[in-house]
C-alpha cells in the first residue's frame, strides 16, 4: 500500500575552601534511603508515564498499540465511504465486505465495510517491514485521519483500501515519497519481498509477497492532502500491472 527529546545537563562545581580546611571537614554521614510506607498491605509501585506529546513520526511505532475496546466509527473526521471507490470501479465482481473483526484481526466489527483507524498506527503499519534490502531511514509525517475500507475481489479474495489524510498536501507528498522509497529498497529474500510493477510521479504499483503467506498487488496514489493504499490479494500478482493502472483514476476521483 512504517517520534524523541534529548535532554542534556551541565554541572558546575564551585570550590571555595583551601585544601587544608577541606581536610578538616567531618565526613558527611550517608542519609538512609527511605522505605516506602506500607498502606493497606501494599507497597506503592512507580508507573511509567506515557508521553503526552502528539506523535510526529510515522516511521516510529506508537508507544501503545491501537486499542480495540469498542467498535470503531465508520467515518474518520472528514473521510467517509464516499472517499473510497465503489467496488465496481475496482473490477467486475468486486464487492464491499463487512469485516466482523475479532481477536485475531485486532479490532471489533462495526457492522459496516469502513472503519476509522488510529492515524499513527495505520501509517506505521502500512510501511514495509521484514525486508532484506537496505533500510531506508528518515522521519515521515503522521496523518490527521485514517480510514480503512474492506472489499472482496471477483475471486472472493480479501482487499483493503487505506486512506491517509494529512494536514497539508506537502505532508502527503512527503509520506508518499518516503513510502515509495521504502518499497523500492525492500528487495527480495526477507520475510517480505517487494517487486515493482511500475511507478509514476503520483502513483505506483508493486507486489508484496510475504514468506509462506499471501501475495498482494499494492497500488499507491497521492492526490492533494491524501494518500491511498490499495492492497488486493492475488494468486497471480505479477500479471496485475494493467489492472493496477486501471484503478488509479477511480482512486484519484474520490480520495481527496
């Protein structure tokens, strides 16, 4: 279709006494470390405080994974089902799919085919991981909104569209460029292998092949402030270059 404060301290030591007078000073008695007060049979345990700073780097994993405590909304801010292509625009026999979710899926179903995603989690997970090629470094902007839509292909195979809406078109372009750089550098032979099918300035297609698992045709498009990532499971992904080109106009027509 993967943010740190460095603090520094400066110590200044002031010497105001001669060496002789310093030698006559009595050695300070160490202060014992206080023992936590036991209240009600429990000892207070320090807790780690999560950063309250809004994440700014989509290339860094979130501190806490996306929570699945309730069904997610069908919309994500301004993003709705209208920003996703109708299934017949993606291919004959395509249908929308109401994903029931579950523990393995990592979310609770909301009885519709679209669902809001955590923007940081979604933009990080979309990046290729497990590649054998040289790692591409550098920060990536975090989108303001993320919306996923579920489909089934004509062969009844899963397909997912992910929309990432950024604050500006410049941020969208920066994420898209970073995404494409990572896809091109992924290479083959790792847990994930990526083969480029074609690439234009604002759209590209590749095959994602996971070791011992499914292969996907990955179509990426940037328009305005939105990046769209469409991943379709395929039994013959190397033969889907023409199909990938055919769906770009359908994505461009609605995503932004």
